[in-house]
C-alpha cells in the first residue's frame, strides 16, 4: 500500500469513511483516526464484508445470534451435548460437543484442586456451560486458520468450519482463548458451534431452560479467557491487516 | 460385528486382580443374547462362579455392566448394573445386583466398553484406571482408609476432572456387608461395596472420548427422542401433577410431580422461579423435587437445583444447601441425593422435633448424606435404620450389648431426634466399632444370627418392613397388592423393580388406569386401586411378569427402571397412553437391528429366568415355592382388624397369595409345585445349556433324583 491513501484506498474503507462522516478524500490523519476505531466502527456500521475469494479473510460479519448459558439453571444433564452430537453427527459423543458442560461437571472450571472455589457436582452445585462467543473481528480461530477455512455462515453469521478447506492442522484449537474448538478424529477436521442454522439443538434440548438463543453481542470482553491461547496470524494475513491498521 | 452395530460400545473389559491380566471380549459376539447390564452379570456368574463361592472369595466376580442405550440421548438412561454374590443375602449368599446412576455408564461407553468384569483379588489396595484403550491397575495404598470424596478428588487430579470415579469408602474397605460403591457424588450401587473391598479394589475410574454410534437415521432418532420427552411425566413416571393446574385434567396430592408454578429453587443464585407451561419440554427438570417430596415444602427454600444421571431430564437427585449445618455440625452446607439416600439420616429416628418434614429432619438428612455417602454405607432400603429402631424400642438392644458400650451412646439424643446422634452411630457401623456397629452392618440376617433372634420376631412386625433373606420389602402390597407381593418374592435382596409401582402410583384416576391396563395387559382387572384390592386373577400375574421382564430389560439396556416403562403419559390427547414399545423402537434405531417389543421382551425374560436358575443353583434346591418365594407374616395382618379385600386395608390373604404364586408360575411356564422353570421354559428362552446344567444337579423339575 502506498503511504498516501488516495484513490487506492480499499472500497470498503471508502464506504466506512463516508459512513463515519469523513470526506471522500481522506487525509492520512483522517485515515488513522478511522483506523483506530476501525474494528468497532465497522462492526457497528455492519459494513464489514469478506474480501474477494482470493484475498485472505480478515474481517467477517458479526454473527446474528448467540448462545447464552445460565449456570443458575443448568442441571448438568448433558442433554445439550448429546443433542449437539447425536442430532448433528448421528452419534452420541459429548467430547465432540460444541457446547461444553461435561468438562465443568464435576469440579467446575477451577478443577479438582480448586478448594473452596470448586463448583460443579462436588462443589457448589453450579454447572457452568461454555458456549462459543461467535467472536467479532478479529476472530481468533478464523485468523489463525492458514486455509481460511473458518467463515461466516450466510444465514446466522456463525463462525463455521468449511470442511472442504480444513486440513486438520488444529491451529484454530490453539487459537481459541476459551478452548471451544473441537477436533473430530473420525473426519480429521475441526468442528465448532455453527448455531444449527438458527435453531440450536442444544437450546431445544435443555430441560431446565438454561440455554437461550439471543441476538448477538460482543462477549469477548467479558469473563477472562480460560487458557493461554496461541495467537497465530499468517504473514499473508498480517499484510492485509495493514489495510486498516497502519502503524503510526 | 460390534462395529457394524450401533448402540453397543463393542467390548467387554475383563480385569483379573490376582494376576493383573487385562483382556477384552467382543460384546456382541459373546453377550448379544443377554444384551448388557444384569444380563451380562447373570451370564458371567452362571458360567464362571460356581455354587458355593462366598462373596469375599477371590473366585467371586463383580460385573459392572451397562447397555445399548446408555450414553445416548434417550431420556432416562445412564444406569449401570453391578452384579455379584451379595454378602448381605442370608442365610446364604446368592446372586443380586446393585444399580448405580450418575455418569459412570455413559463414560464407560465412551471409553469403548459395555461392561467391566472384575475377578480375583489384588494383593494390595489398587484402583482401576480406564481411559479409552488404556487400562491399568494402579496403586491405591495412599487412598485406603479415605472416604469416597477424597478418593474421587485424588483420582480426578491424576486422571482429569472429567473422569468418573466409582469408589468405595471405609465401609466397603472394612467388608461391612451393608456397603456401597458410589460415583458422581450421590449415585450408589447398594450391597456391593464389601465385595470390592475384599478384592482390595478401592475404585474404578473411567474417562472416555469416544462415542455411541446411532445406526439409524439421525432425524428419525431425533423425532423418537422428542416423542419420548413428550410423554414423560415426573420422577417415577408420575404423570399428573400433585397440584391443580389449568393445563391438567387431573391432579393427585401423592404424585411426585411437585413443581408447581410459584415454587422456586430457593438456594440457586439467584433463585429460579418455576414458570412456563406444565408440559414445556424446557421445564421438565422443574417437575420433580425429591427434597420437597420427602422433606416437605421447607425444602424448596434450600433447593439449589436437581441433578442426576447422564441424559436424564428428570433430575431426581436434589442438591440442597442448608447453611445451618455447617456451623452446627461442621459439615458442608451442600449435599445431594434422592429417596432412601436422601433420608438416610432421618430414617434412624422414630421421631424428630418438628416431625418428619421439619427442620430437624432436614438437618438429619444433611448429616446422614454427609457421612453415609463418604463412608459408603448402605441403608438396605432403610432396613438398617428400622433394625436399630426395633432393637432399641423393644428393649432388645440393652440386653445384647455390654453396659459400657450401651452407656457410650447418647440415647437421650436418639429419643429426642437430635441429628447429632448420627455422629455416634453412623461411623461405628462403617468402621465396625463395638458390638452394635458390627451387628448393624451385617444386615438383618447377620444381625439376627449374631444375636440369636428368631426371624419371626421381624416377620411378624410390619414396622420392620422386613421381607425375607435379610432384606426388606420394596413396593409390595402397600402399593400394588398381589402383583407387588409376587414381585417381592422373586429376588435375593429387596426387589429393585419399579415397573409396577410407577404405573400404579402415577396419579391417574383408577378408571383411566383400568382403561390403559386393558390396552397394555389385556384386562382392566390387571389393576386395583392401592389399598382397595380384589382377589387374585390371571391378569395381575401377567402384569407381574411384564413388570419383572421390563425391569431386567431396562437394567440390561442401561435404562432407568425407576422411570420406565412409559406406558402412561400426561397427555390427555393421547388418552394418557404412553408407548409400550418404546424400548424396542430405540433399540432398533440405535443398533440398526430391528427388534419388536416381543423380541426384546423375550430377551428380558431370558435374563430374568437366568437369575432364577442362578438362585436355584445357589440354593442347591428347586423348591422355590416353599424355600425362596417367601412372604412375611405381617402382610397377612391388619392392626385394626380389617379383613382382606376391604377398602382401606393392604392386608393380604394367605390362600389368595398361594393362588397368586400359582398363577404367576403358570404365566411364566414354570412348574407349579416347585416354582422352578421347566426344561421347556428354559428351551423357549434359549437357555438349554442352563437347563442341562441344572438337570445334572437334579435341579430341573421332572428330572428324578
């Protein structure tokens, strides 16, 4: 990219600028101003779009919906995990479930050595269910994927694994700060919550109403990540990031 | 074979603790004819554990077995049958099963196993590590002497927090016959803890990342699962609420469907109000509350939520949070269990301040759960506690134990219903301390022997609820007249059969039950109103047979017989009818092997008759009618003098019961004189080799001695 961002400014940025009330001929200063708030701004303006087929996927539209799990209602029955896998994959395999309660069932997120902070069946009796946050840009799993195999579902905007493109490298698993990506050993592909075309089976299956499908909002700034994630951005993608995020 | 069949995990794991040998068998190739659960348990004991083996011998085996439907989304699954020779069975140990729920069954399936056979005896305390294909016998010396809670914690640290640990406590280690193995906090299999202890097996821990394959079309499976959900009631498949509700034509105050609008899980943070429609599938978990059912309305305030087995929406275990017990007794303020496990502590007392549903009762339950579920003590369906009550209040106890030991108990606390008393009695039983602790832990039979008390002292006293062979009644004539009596004669511990009781107590008016009975068992006369019994007829015998067959079927499929069968439903639009073929429909879809209701019931009957054969061989007698299928005298009495077959009494008539047993033998195709299955009966069920084995021992009717 040339330093003086005239007409070569990506069309998307022009639209963003116009929507933000900035003139068509952006000065560098104006562009930097726009860049700083680019992510939030674009998200709010909902004009982010996937780039052309041969360009690295950087910005993905926000999802339309979100799974919410209420630990004050969850009864630890695992019907959500069973519905997720049985009704989608034709086999009962909680370890593959895209909503995750089983891993917190016995001792909660703290684990067996958590002492007084132990939740779950052996602790407070509170069951924590983890659901995919359908992260906004930058989507950790999508960004980490060297094959651009995590894309937005056209109907729900859910971040979904394109199994044709997935090569089974598992980088997405390492990238997710909340450890929500599964790897299906049978198909040798990653798999994650895809919101069941807008009718999540887990929500339907929950016998205590602990799961709800609600309009999306950004949950990534709430609740600390569960683990240290591997932040991976390929060189090609990093280069494209510069379209919006120029160093000062 | 197993790979092509859905449902089955495919392998049976065999562990020899004496030699350390670990081996695998093909479930379908070797055990398909007995399916799983109690079926595999009885088959292993028949083929591999000779008569005369004692429970604590290395030659005894423990079979932990689940079934095809465990670990799937079928509602009310997650059950493991634990089959072995029971040390509490008296005067001679015989085959019996404990049943535990929780998450063990599902995990075993995901690890790749339908069953685990434990044989031999380790030379030092060990625990069994099972993670998918990796199976190891690990050192448990650091765990021996710890309770179930700590053992679970330390094993989970080693194996991972998602592993399911089935452990014994000190009671099992000390070979107390009234001991359990427990998984997932509160899910116990009664009667088997001491057998594990005798094998030096502290725990079995399982982690599994695999799957249970559904052979059939997944959309069809989803529809059937949703259909099953739609015909569910509350705990024990009670299908009408206990409260009036505009959406329900009927209600019945005795029903376990206690979750009325306006009630709430008061100790959830924040509390959860019960709202929504009565039949909403997203509100099933709010229907039942064992805490409220047993301890009254006060329990709602202390209810955190329901809990239970994998995949079951009912959540019949209640998590209770009672802050006062932490300060008062130094125990955790949170505890959970259901039924007998929940009222373990309360059951010791003849009375408590505030009554059976008062605050002292609640505290007693908390204290009881805290200790019994850690020490791994078994109540023998409340017989343990009733035995103490009788011994104490009859004055017998004072004459049997030394005065020093007698004086060491705070009997004033006992008489006053002070939960603190439990700290004196419960640990002594688990640790076999003192004569009373030792005697009570033996079970009723051992206790009667120990103190030379004639069994009649118990069988004449209805307050004991004692039935036979050292164990109590379990849903007998108090629920279901002759049908209940028949069922209670058939086992070697308290009958763990709920098929009949679930229907009789489902809360529907008798007229509706009779209509359903005609559809299911061929005649409205198959059912009476509880406490309003009519003379015996063949339809009741058929219903008893159905109940027993389905009990074994559920136990062998991994389903919960405390919920099934699902022949009644809450749905007026269905005429309150459920589906008598649900088990076979699920089996067919899961495995890909089409089985009709009759096909599957035949297997259930095969399993039940295999239990009969084991009993006959174990007793060395085919005189079942006179020596095994016994009834206690108290069922033929009524303290107010009411006559049998009058309204308001559960009193049975001896001649009528004799007729009941005859009709039962007739519908089973057994020899009427002895109550033993005939060669023809065995052959019809594919048990020819069993018949041959019994014939050699002259235990087959018609084979002369």
